[in-house]
């Protein structure tokens, strides 16, 4: 998965939430949502515990937590 890919969490406290991938490494991804998981403190999730939703956010949306939160909220409403 590439940076900016939007995924849905399938397991854990954040189950059902949309998250943005920050980095992919060795069977896990670092994800954030701008609220519970800010950009400066991404969560590591097993790749089997996330599902790609076929959408992505731009680099511009990933600049700040506020912009990322807004972009994910808009994707969730659509």
C-alpha cells in the first residue's frame, strides 16, 4: 500500500474507521486519522487487519491533522 491510501480498520478499538496509510513495512502499515491517531503519532496495524477501500487522500490533505480529518470525513459521507 502506498502513502495516502485510505483503508478501513477491521479489528481493534478503531474497527470500522477510515484511516490513511502513512507508510508500509514488513506486513504492517502505519495509519493515522488526524483525531485519535494524529500524523505525528501513527498506529502500526497488521496488514490483515485493514481493508483497502479504493480511495486515497492527497499529500496536501496529509499536511495537517485538521486537513486529514476533514478529507476522511468527506470520504466517509460519500
